[in-house]
C-alpha cells in the first residue's frame, strides 16, 4: 500500500457514539486565509439544513470487513501480505497463520439528506450498508426508524426510507457538468456526532481518482469535513446538491482541507436503481485494465500514454468474444476517447446491457476496431479462467538465473503454494532485486512473477534471463514486462536504455 493510500481515510462510522471528544478552546481568531469563501451563507443554510439528517446506526459484527472506503483501516490483509513478501525476500517464505478475532457490535454516526418528500434519503454505503438498525434524526429533532432500500459498495452509496405523517423537506441534485473549479460551496453534516454543522469553501478540483474503487470521479473540496460528515451533502449557492461527502485526505484523521465528494451525476443514476430495484445493474466488458505510462507507450510504439492497457481478459466475457487480447490498449470506447484509466470503467458501467459498442484498440503498432456486445456485470467480477488443477507441476527445482539486477527462480509447486498463486499463473518468480537496478527503482519485489517479456511468455529462469539480456544488447530503451503480483496481472515499462 502506498503512503498516499495510507493517508487517505474514509469519513465513516468508526466515530463511536460513546467516544470522548477533546475540545480545545480558541483564544484568538485566526487571520483570514487567502481564497477563503467570504459569502454570507446564512440564507442558504436556513434553506437546506432542514433536509439534512443525522444517521445513527448499530453496525453488524462483521461490518469491519467492508473496507471499500476505509482505506486507513484495511491494512490487515495487506500488511500480512507485505510481511510475507519481506520474509520471502529473506528466506523464500515463511508465513505464519493469522487468527481472526471477532469484532464487537458498534454504534456509530453519519449523515444523510432527503431527496424526496416521501422520505427517501441518500447516504454512504459505509454509513448504512452493514447496519442492523438505523435511526434518522431530522433537524427539528424528530426521530424515525429507517429502512435500507439498497446499497452499492462500488460507489459507496446507500438509499434509506423513513415514513412520516406529512411530507418532509427535501433537496435536489444539480448537474455536475455545471460545477466549476473555484466556485463556492457549503457542506452540511454531523461531524463527530455533534449534530447539524455547516462549513464552507470552494471546489478545489474535479475528476479525482483516489483509488477507492473502479468508478472514482470525485470532486475535491476544501470545506472542513470530518468523521461523521460521511453521506452528507455539499451544496452550490442555489441550494442544489453537487456531491456526497465521502472521504478525506488526512495524516491525523481530522480535516486538513482536502475532502472528496461523489459527484451528483454519478449518484443520481445509482440512487434511482437502488430505490427501484435495491441493486445496481452495470454494463460489463470483462477486462482487467491498468494505467498507461510513457515507458509502456514507448515500448509498444504508441505516441502518447493515453488509453487503458488490458492486463487480463476474462474467459467467455464480452471482451473475449469481441477479440480483445491481453496487451491491447483500449484508446476509444463507443466513440469516446479514453484519456485516463478511470474513463473506461465509468463509460462501460453506464452502457445499457446488451448494447453493441465499438472498441478501438492499439495492437501491433496500429489501431484496430472491434465490436462488443456489452454484458451485465456479475456479482463476482473475479470470474477468471479455471484453476486448471490437472496441470501438475514439479514439487521443487533449484534452477536459478539472473539479469538486469534480478535473480529469478522457477515457479514450482512449492513456491506457488507459498505465494498463494493459482495454477493458471505462469512465468518465473523474482527471488531478489538489486536496489540500485532499474527494476528495483520501479518497485519490483521478491515474490513478483514475470509472466512475459515484450509480449513473449517465459517459462524458465534461464529463458527469462536470456530475453532480458538480449533486449538490453539490442539497444531497446524500454522493455514491456507482464508481471503478476498477489495474483493480479500488471504491465510494467522497464527502462534499460
């Protein structure tokens, strides 16, 4: 896990209702910060706060397993694997068994907002998606039990419903396409369980990818947002919701002026499906993709690093049937250019199921047009090729080879078991990396598997070493390596010029 990911914390419910709060008195008002919003928000606050609600939940005992947005708290599995990789580097693997401890039921708080006078409420999945009991408190103090209509982990959204004896105050979504960087905004929420709190600021950026899921397209805000604000709205000056506050970037768990909100255009479609069907149906191609880089683009003859690289193709998926291959770069989808990695998942997910679309890929130094019939995203998107259990490998081998600062070993059954790799992962395993080598500087680690070099599969350490040495002697400035780490394929551009 990168340092940035560790700093990225979800705003959620780990704020216990019984936890004591530390209140520090401010002896002197701080000077005004340059660029700080100075509008009078009193009328706006009076207009919209009646529609913002506090959401109190009793969490299920296993709620802590949902780590979609709890990026600062999901280190257990990752740290175990990192520790195993460290041990593997030292003595080719000794992994101790980790015992899972039962997690107690917790009470926690978040925020939501009413979007329909009948009592429809939008909040975060990490607020209410795993709740056993939900209580909603309105700004006027009225309390209602709430029913979970549906939740979506991929976008971290949930929809609740309460029943009242008369129509409730509500707010509406704004078209996110109209949102501009620098415009003034106001966030309303329930930070640390304090109740309705208003903070102001500006839109700092659009289209942020914080690596929380496949559909990241966040608005970045500098309005103060803290734990308990999760699921609360951010408003424009007209009182329309432009985003749902979801995460913060913070070294200490508190607000440092970098918050992230789900844009309203994404939320509107998800909310509609959750309200009507209790789940979200999305278009699906069946490809595992990664970001292009200048090194990778150079190695395959692509002039710029746009597009999404296909690291793997799910067997019998729409992409496989359309002829998409591992190593292709998808540069255009259904008439839309793919500039950044997350452009493709958003476009595909929004495509109606069974639609026929054109997919343009970069392959063998030129563009090729393919035609796909978009399928429905399965519940388990890890539906890959079979494990091929009948393919029996030798138990162990001492074959070793080295090149370009890499020491390589055979991926035999013994090593495969220690790395927890399925039998359909082929290649050679990295056993040691020289820290001052190009591979070491790229972050290649012991335990990584080299699957292919310049799109040519490798089966033995000597074959892989030979290909690496030949490529270096031929004057290639960049090599394209297909790596497998923790069972996930990834292309890496290795500069050896």
